[in-house]
């Protein structure tokens, strides 16, 4: 049996990427094998602290072919990716919230991790930092 693989796709600049880190940390503590796709230079920071296992700048064919069919995909994009249609656990999220809110709270909310912040050693909530 292998660890559940999670592919986390989010393109963006440094700030956009950094705001994903609390969600990645929680997911990693839930024992996922995490592959981040986006700005790999920035996701390398998450790799250095063991919040992700691999990072790529794009969906390369050799990478997609090696993924098992039960891989979970969290995709922060408005475009549907047809080459993932053979996978069943593909979830699309808008890259930005519809209403103004702190991005960390947005990622935790849409990924249903809002109550999981307790497993972290610190709080990332905007309300915890007046």
C-alpha cells in the first residue's frame, strides 16, 4: 500500500505561493505524499521544510503517467485540464475567493481544513493576528 498522493496545483507569484503553505503543512501532517505544481522556485521553500515531497513547474507527461489512478488533485485554476479525465479525484477551486478574505483562510476553507489548524504549532488565522 502506498501513501495517498496529492497533487496541489497553484500558479502565482511568491505571495500567492506562500499563502498556500499552511494548507500544505496541514495536508502533510495528514500523511499525504504531496506533489506541488506551480512556481517550483517558490515551492522549493516548502520542500525544504518537508511540507511537500516533489515540485514541478508544469504537468509533464512522464510525471502524469506514473501517478496511480487514486491520486487526488487540488487544482486552483479556472481552466479544466482534460488530460486528467482518467483520474476520479480531481477537484477544481477558483484561484481567488469571490469575497474579500485573507488568502490563508480561503485555502483552509475550500480544502475543508479550517478546523485542522489545531495540528499546527502556531495559528495562521487572520483573526489570531490583529
